[in-house]
């Protein structure tokens, strides 16, 4: 069975709506959800074939100050 790649990042709270909306406009690029509402930590499940496109978009968000501390981590759902 194949599992998605897993990322976490801090998203500026006032920009969460923008990030979620733009990610959803890119069909099947990644699945996002809030992991920790109080700390504004999002998690992203990314199909491996989409990783280059996802990282390009995240780089843009980081340059705009919307996303910070993007980290690739082991997929927490595999355990």
C-alpha cells in the first residue's frame, strides 16, 4: 500500500482561509487540515508524484510570510 508524504507547517492564522482555499483549487495536490488550532499548525498529506509542485507552492507561501517552518516528517498514520 502506498502512503502519502507528510508535512507540517505553521500557518499565519489570518491567512489559513487563503491557504486552504488555494490548495483546494489545485485538485488532488494535497490534503490539508489543522492539526493544532491553538498553535496554527497544519498537516499536509501529499501524493509522492505531487511533491515537487507542492514544494514549489509552499516556497511561494513561505516567501509571502504565510507559511513558516515547513517540515517533512514520517507519516503519522502509518503507525
